[in-house]
């Protein structure tokens, strides 16, 4: 009996210490979060971060509503949700008339540096291409921000199963070719069945535990946002913390692939972003593109469309180049060689735009530095003109199609639902 007493006492002591630690951790966390929240509120930049966070929330809500409007009017040719509802988008792609052209790339094909509004889609390269063609065409733009080569291959496979395309334009740049990742919202396309015309949100469970979880999560989220300032402004606080950390460590610990150039104090002396990659990264980018183009060739041989590879424009600067010149030359030569072997057309627009079409980032850890990858609306016009010639859409005119959906139609319908 006596030999067991110390053991029991020790076990009881450990239990109490464990309970004390368990009780202490959330208390310390709550105090730390309260301190961070207080520091954020005291910052003179707090309201700017809150406004930026609110803007992102509204854009997300508007994107979902815009997709509903496009579905209702049978005008789905692009994804306003940036991949979050891609399966639904693919299920509702319009049949289109005339020549069917698919654009598939990253944010360069869906972002206008001088217009981040929901209505900017009428000034993008796809809309300009459709309006500027001398023959009737329907242009589909399924580009998504930060789209990796494996993601493009999967979306191309599923899109080709939804619409019979005549031309496919695959847009590449070194920046989006390094990653091998596939986001969950895109990866699930590989196992999800193709359901033409499924209801909005049909890519998720409509009933059962998943539906119940969404309702409960929504209720809890709205309650927290209404009563807890830290939770409501969590995105703004996260961005604020990221900028503070970046300001301290940016020079000595640059982001992966970014050159260690300190952020400038004013946009007049703004330093451009530079993306410098290791030999391993560069080799992986070349291999990723080879695999993507092999997939595109196989689908082309099966479906009979023509493939054009587009190297997207980026800001040219001899002193502070966006990419290491030798690394980009190797990447470009590899793409050109693969296009020749696969029988693809190549539109090398790398140097198409002068620096005036690029400008500084407004938010985030790169605020104040020049965005070297995304160009303005005039740049989209110049790129569209180059694609019209490359794809052969400047042939003699034929009867025009009915006009596509207008920005006012979508935005007006969104506002009407409020």
C-alpha cells in the first residue's frame, strides 16, 4: 500500500499541473490578442487597413452575386469568384456562337492595375478580344490568380469537356510556373463529376452534415463579427502585423523568390519587385511547363483545337529587371523549343509593354513597390490587339453576334438584389 502512495500522489499532482496549464493557455492567448488589438486600434494606419479589409469582403460578396447574375442570364464565360466556385462556373459555361476561344492563365489576364472594380471585366483582354475580332467569336477567360501549371492542366481538361473550343490560349510567366501546388478548390475538380447546369453552389453538399455545418458556422461567424472587434477586423490586423514584420525583416529575410530591395518611402522613388529563383526553382518551372504543354497537346489531339502559348508581358527595366535575364532567357528558350516540338503557336509578349503600364502596389507587405507583372487597361488593349493578329481573328468581317453582357447589367442586378 505504501509503495503505491507516492505514485498516486505524483499522478494527482501531474493532473492538477496539467489542468493549470490548460486553464492558463487560453488566458495568456486572450491577453496577447487583446494587446495586439489595442496596438492596432492605436495605430494611425488602422482605419486604412480596416477599409482595405472591408473592401475585400465586399468584393467577395459581389463576386458570388455576379456569378448568380451571369448564370441567370446564360452569360458565364469567366469566373468572378477567382476559383472558389469554379466547378459551378464550368457547369454553366454558355454554349457561345462563332469561334470559341479559351484564355487560361493567371491574374495578369484578369487584373487591371488601374481598375480593381467588379465592372473592370469589360475592359479586360477577353472582352476587348471579343469586341475587336473581325468575325463572331465567344471568348472564355478561366484565368485565376496565381494559377500554377498543374492547376492550368486540370482546368483545361475539365473546360474542354464542357465546351468545344476552336482555340486555346495558355498564358505563362516564370512567376506562376515555379509552383507545383493545386489549391483544394481546383484539385477537387479531378474527382468531382461534371454536372452541366448544376445549381449555384452545387459543388458543395446541399444537405446533410456539411449543410448543417455551414449554417452553424455562419451563425457563429456573424455573432463573433458583431461582438468581437478583433475577429471582425482579423484580416486587417493580419495585414497590419505582416507589414510591421516585413518592415523589420524584409531586407535580411526577403520573401521566397523576391530580391532583397528595401521598400521605398515614396512612389516617386519606388523600387520594382524582382523575382530571383534558384537553379532548383528554375528547373522545376521548366519541367512544370513541359508537363502542362504535354497535357495540352494530348487534349488538342483528342479535341482538335489549336493551341497558342502566350508569354505574358512584364515590366522591362535594364537596371532592376523583374527576372534575372539569364534565367528568363533559359525559361523562354525552353518554352519556344517545346512549342516547336508540339506544333503550338507562340506569342512572346514579354517585352510588349513599356514601363508606363505598370505601377505601385497599394496594400500589403509590398506596398509602395512597383508591381512588375500586372498592367493597366491600355496594356490589356495592346495585348488583345496582338492576340487578334496571332489567332487570325482579323479576317474579313462577318455578321456580328448579339452584344455580350455589359458591366451595368451585372452591377445593376447586384445592387437590385440588395
